[in-house]
């Protein structure tokens, strides 16, 4: 064969191999690398040592927009299976399979009901967009649709697709880990009661071992409690109302210096809504937990003035009148319950519902060398500070149509921050260091989250039963407190760097409708004639080669 004829034949052979699928190498050409698994995910997948099954309840007759979610889910699970054949999946139609709603609810799945227009009639489509993971006698269900209010359905689906890899990878990690990390909740300083903290504990127990840390002497932390603290990967201090002693602060300081992660929910002011509803007016006064110098060392100052946000606040329902002896309720903005709405791209706060704070104060960030400080939530630019002691009255409610009265801008106030870096001990240059055996002056790389509100982790109670964290009984609102604190713990205990996946953005490259209308005809002719032209060119090439060879 003439050497000049070899190249076209090789090219033709490669085309045929591609057509018949003999090459299975996929190349991700997207700018954001949306189809490329992160090294953290790959590491987790390779660590799965036993069969892991994934049942995806995303099959059936549903809108085209959900087809994209279905296809993206299939793609990522197929990638998982390519990495580790022990991971298998299947798609299930729960409606066609006649699975009862009670069975699905017992698995933690709640239906999504979508309206559908067909033949001029509106009907409902019931879906269960969840995935169920089963591994070594353990199981968990994960929602495929993020629960974020105030956004359009298309944006919600896009964000859900963005979150797929993190959602699956983090849950696979949680269910397959042989040793779960330990989270201790300090019980000593008149913190929230067990009923008030039940929602947080239930959420924490889904992925971690969690339990109370109670001082051995029943009074305060001593050196006798250090062995128990060393077993804790993270320590939660939720709404302490009794001052910490200097000895306790040294112990907590050394817990941090030895790599322990901490989540602080601190009330700097005593103000309770239950009392306010009863008396219509209360005296708010500062509380001293004796932590001022402790946080100052890490570059933070928790102020005692109450934050009043006139723009971003939660609603409260109060009696506004009476008709025929029946009380009439109305909803009003309550400026002492500001909402934390994430406006930055932090993985802790991304794609969650607004977080409800109750009588928070503010945090000043002072900065410390070697410590990276990130603001998680802050108030709006329409914020006032009420210094305490001072009266707080229900008469301070704000009507939505009166917000224009508060147009004077102010600097936003910080509610919550994360700290990351190598911390220096608050007692490195103080005599108290001599009271702790094996004292360390500096920590390894460490993390800390500080929230200027002790009630951010408190659930409401109705008829003696704890409501889900973030659910408001009177207004029927579901705030993002649970997801925020879940992400906070994941951030503190994330040694696989999975949280960075929450910052993945998938750009929606929408088609230009006007341009489509203008160029539609040209593209139709191109699609019609191009295959014919290619076939004619190939035919002409073969005719020329044959004529040249055989004459």
C-alpha cells in the first residue's frame, strides 16, 4: 500500500473506533471542571472496603428540569463506580413500585409535590428526590434537592447539582468511617437544658459520636477532666451563663493548644423572649462569662450591646386585636431577631436558609498574626445598637411598610466568625502556665467558630416535645440554624478538605433566545447539509484513492 494512503485510513479507523465506543476516555472541557472529581472525593471512594449500594428515588414521570438532576446524578454515581467497583447504584420509581409514604417517611424521605399542566388541566406530580445509602448494616438517606427558601426553582435545581458531589462524598465518608469523631458538649456553666438542645444533639449524632462533658467534681473543670477532654475532637460550649474560673480557662486554652476544635455560642446579654411575651417589657442586662481576655487573645471582642437590625429580621406573631372575644394575631418584624443571610462564598454558609439569631450582640475582629478570620454572618446596613442595661419592649416591633423610616446607614455588625491557623496560648506569658503539666504555648493548625448568640442552637418545645432545630412554632418558618451548625461542625472536623466542594459553582450558560430566533433557519440548513457534505467528501476521497491505485 502506498504510504500516502496510510494516514487517511488510520484517521478513518480512529473515527470508527470512536463511533463503536472502543475508547472510553472522557475529557472534561468545562471551565469549572464540573465533571472532574476532587482528590478528596477520590480518596474517600477508594477507602470504601465493602459493598456500598445507592438507591436513587429519582425515576418516573416528572418535569424535564428534573431530568437534568437525574442525568447529573447518574453521571456522578457512574464516576464513583469507575473509581471503586464496590459502589453500585440503581434508580427506583417509588410511585410505580407502590412504596408507601409511611415507609419512605420512616427512611427520612419527605415528598415533593409539583404542579403539572396537561391537556389544559392542572395535576400534581409526587416525587421523592432522595438517595438511600446502604453499607454494612448501616443506612442513611440524603436529599438531592437543597432546602433553600426565597429562590426560583431553576436556581434551586442548579444549586442542588452543584452540591451533588459534596452531598454524596460527605455521606459516604460518614457511613463508611470505622471510627467516628467525638463531639463533647460542655455541661457545667448553666448552659441550655437537654430539651432545648435536643435538636442539635440529634443532628450531631447523625455523623459523629456526641455526648456531654461533665466535670468530675460536678462544679468546674479541673485537671481530672483533661483525659476526657483529650478524647474529644471538638468541644461545644452553648450559652454558658456562669463565669468560667481562671483554672477552667487554662484547661480550655490547653485543649485548643493540643489541637482541639471549639464551637462557641456566647450570650453577652441576658434577654429572654418568653419573659417579654408575659410582661411586654423586660430589663436586658449584660452577663459576664469571664471570657473577655480569652477571646481577645484570639483577636476577638464580644460586645454587650444588643443588635437591632431594621432590615433583615425574623417575624414574630403577637395578639394585635380581638373580634367577638377571639384574639387576632399579626406578624411583625422583630429587630432583636436579626437574620443571618450569607452574602459571601463561605462553604459553611453557602446555600442554606437564613439563620435566626435571638438577641445577639456583635463581634469585633482585631486580627492576630497567623490567624485567618472569616466573617460568617453580619447584620444589614440598617443596624442600631442598644446599650445595656436597658429596657426592651414589644412596642419596638417594626412594620414592614415602615422600614423607610430607618434609612440612615450604619456599619454592619458581625454575628459569627471562623478562625483558622496556629493559635498562641493566652497564658504563654502568664504564671498560670505553671499549673498545667506539659503546657503548650502554641497550637498546630487549628480551627474555631465563635457565635455571639447562645440561642442559635436552641430548639423550641411544644407540649413537652422538642421541635426540629430552626423551626418556629408560631410563624411556621424553617430557618437554616440546623444546616449552619451542621456545616460548622463539618468545617471544624473536616480532615479530608471536603468542605471546599461546597464552594463549587456551576455556571448556567443560558441560551440567547433572540439570537436563536434570528439564526434558527441557518443552523437548520447547516444541520441538514453538513452530514450530506461530509458523506460526499468521504465518498469522493475513496473514489479518488481507488482511481489512483487501480486507474
